[in-house]
């Protein structure tokens, strides 16, 4: 559901839409998100946004890259918030294009807060988050009557040098845990879950570049996943799905989405990586 702030639209300020770009496959953006890209004066986009989506933009649309990766931010979050306010005050129609869903570990709440505080008209267009996108592309149901009646999304991002998770919650049985950005601290996650009673034979899947032709996945167990991911050298960020639902995984042939997208949008180019910091 779109969420729009109740602001005075008689002002001469512009408008900022926070748009979820989805998990990677460019065809998974919403119709509304694609339309807003076509209408935007400026697009401010993240590292995890598929570059093919920028082909929706007008030729005169300004495109500003603000991607971040571990220990390397092309623009700090506080400055991104300031930029959105600045562009809004210039009367521009801005799309803030964010990987996945803006309100699920996307810091969209901080950006909307800054815009509302500054009196900038803004709205949020949801996107398919990595958890559901990766689950669909790997054939793993996040809930299943025989395996899990609940699912919890958490982030493996460290705060003050440590992972602060509700271990008793995410280690409980008949439950699926999805951990975003957990690859770099997978050993700590495994230790924490084991210390809180999760059996070592609990199934674990790790998915990188989910929903794209470059998707990589490992299916293992809690006791072996640390070693298995080290051998595979998966790229970050990667998503962890932990729980018996991994056993319900169905084999799904991943479509050649790059080819499919280019059939409909023959002029779209999909680079192997997004230009930006640390390239």
C-alpha cells in the first residue's frame, strides 16, 4: 500500500517518491514504480538497484548514484537525506530508487522522516523484498504447514561491533528465520543460534544475487554452513534462510531473465556491475 504524507501541496517544493526496485530481476518492479521512473526529473539510486531499470528514465533525467557497501559509502546516509531535501526544495520530482523494499532494512524510514520534517511532499511505493524474491527464485517457501507457522526477518549488520539479535526468538522450532546482510558474520550467527539450542542439522540456505541470472545458492546445515560458504566464496550481500522450510525446497528452473527483459526492452543494457565506489 502506498503511504503518502499529508502536506501542503500549494508549496513550490517538489515531490520525492521512495520506490522499491525489487530484489534484482528488473521485471519485479511494480507498474507504479516504473511509471514514476518515466516521470522523474531526478533519480537517486542505490548499489543494489539493477541498472536496467534506469532505462525507464527520460533522456534528460539526472541520475545520481549513492550506493553503499561494507566500509565504503559513496555518500553517507545523513548526506543522502540532505540531498533529497535539497532536490525537493528545488521543485524537482525525485525518485529515490532503493533495492528491495524501502521500509525493510532500506533506511527508508530515516529518509521519509527527513523529508516530512523539511515539509517536502513524499510517498512510498513498496517493492519485493529480498526475502520473498529469493524464496520464490529458489523454490523455498518461507512458511509451510508442515514446517513453519511463522517467519522473522532480521539483519546481520553489526552495531557497535557486535550482532545484537533476539537469539531465543530466531532459534525457536517451527519457525523460519531470514537474515539479511549476514554473510560476513555467518560464523557469529551460527554460534549464537547453536548456543540457544538450534540443532546442528537445521537446514540453512544462503542465496546471493537472488532472482537474477547470476544467482548463487548453497544449501547446507547449521553445523556446516560456515565452512561451505567459505569454500564457495559467495558475493555479498547474501541472504540466509534458516529452518525446516529449506527441506521443502522445490527445484525451479531459473528463467534467463536477462534475455526475457531484453525481449520486451531491446535497448536495455544490463551491466555485470553497477558503477560506483570500490569498483
